[in-house]
C-alpha cells in the first residue's frame, strides 16, 4: 500500500494569496475564507437573525425554536376557528400534541 505525502505549499509573501488552500488548513484568516452568509430556515442571514444566540450553538436549539413557532401557529389557527382534529391533520401530529401546544402557548 502506497502512502501519499501531503503536498507542500510554497512560502507566501505577505501580499501574495494562495491559489489553492491545502486541506490541512482548518482555521484560516478571514482574507483566505470565502464565507457567504446564507442564514437558515429561521432567518435569511446570520447578521439579520432576530435571536441573540444561534440556534445551532445550543443543543436542541433549532428543534426547540421550530416547535415554538409551530405551537404559536397552532394556537393562532385554533383561535381563528380551526378544531383540534383538523389542526392535527394539518401539522401531521397527534391530537394530544395539539392540546399540549395550546397549553404551552397559554402558559407563556
């Protein structure tokens, strides 16, 4: 079995930019990163996010926020006249989950 040696990169002057960044470089300075702020399903951009802390930085954070949004939607539709079985079918959850969501929103 032949072992491949890592490719070496030439020493760069302070004004030069590498054409190709080696895979070993994981913590690059900002001038070598090509970051695009694409946001997530909760905000169009990270810089415009309404949350103080990113949902991906907390364990279970994204799931908690998505359920919170779902629960508010359930409550709003319930108060607009939808019945529990209809809401359960709309959101693909059990009737018990709809009742639990209504209670959580009421307790907030």
